């Protein structure tokens, strides 16, 4: 997924009210950017870090910049826009670039299911059960090379696990795909200290037959695309 407008570098001053960030552009101007991430953004919102913004000239948008990336001192990138994974994954699914999912001919996004919910993708193929595929953006890392989900308590994420289990009970297939928006991640796990309820529900979902898959992302100020698969491992403590 290529960014529609070339990104511009900036320095983060502060992130606040979940969806707002004050930043300083290279020319010294201070502006407010939209932050499309409702999570805690632990480790990604320190004052003075280098970030990348996407400008826009849409008259309907009050904020003329959207925060897209964090550039770490080691040269790695983290994508902070939680809408990106679904768009990048959709392109990869349609191009049959995910080997584990390449045999599905139909890819339908945002299909209603469960209790007032929409599944990220409903995959269908001749002679196969429908696969209900939920996608989670992973940005947290508290240990070198290790990506963790979630970065804050996620009642919505727990609800999605419950609904995937309900699809299994109805005779369908279901999968949770963790898409890691960090170029420094080598493996993926859960963060039970942050949300023990999610971790416990995940264990039940896996026991019920919900499949788990994890992929990384290739990230630059030009584009974000689905990268290589990452090992996922989690055992309750």
C-alpha cells in the first residue's frame, strides 16, 4: 500500500486526546496532526522522536496532516495508523500473496456477523468452509525483537475472539491474524500483564479451534506492504 501523498518528516511534541498530536515540521512550524490510533502507543509517543506525516489538501478535513510512522534511532520504522493493516492485507489477499490463504478465491471485507460486528475479511473457496479472518495491528515492543499485543486493555478485541469462537461453533473456520507494523520484530506474543482477560480469552479461542497467524510488514516513508511470516508463541503463565 503506497501512501497517497509523499510523507514529510517531523518531530513529535506531544500526543493527547488519543487522536491528536502536536508536531514540529522541518521548517520550524508547529501544527496539529491526526493520530489514527486509539491504543496507548506505549513506547511510540515520547517527546522529541522523529515521525513521518502524510499531508492532505482535503477541504473537508480540519487537520492537514496525518501521523503515519515513527522512525526509531536504529533506523527501523513502526506504523502507527491502525487502518493501514487492513488495506495492506486486502491487497496481499487479492494478489494471493499469503501462502496460507492463497487458495481462497473470494475476499470480502467488512461483512456483518456476530453481535453488531463486522469481520475484517470473509474468505471463501470452492469445497472449503468459509474463513472468518480478524486482523489486529501490533505495534508494541518492550523487548528487543519481540512484538506484543495488545498495548492497552481491549474489550473490543476480546469480543472479537468470542465471536470467532461462535463462528467455529456454527461450523465455519476462523482465524486471528496479527499484522506487526514494526520492522524490528522477529517474533510475536501476547501481553497478559496489560490485558489478562484478552490473554485468557485467546487461550479459550485457540482451544476452540481458532487459527493464529502472524506476519510482519515492510515499511518505509513510501509504502507499507505485508512482509514475511513471523513466529507466534504464547503460553499462559
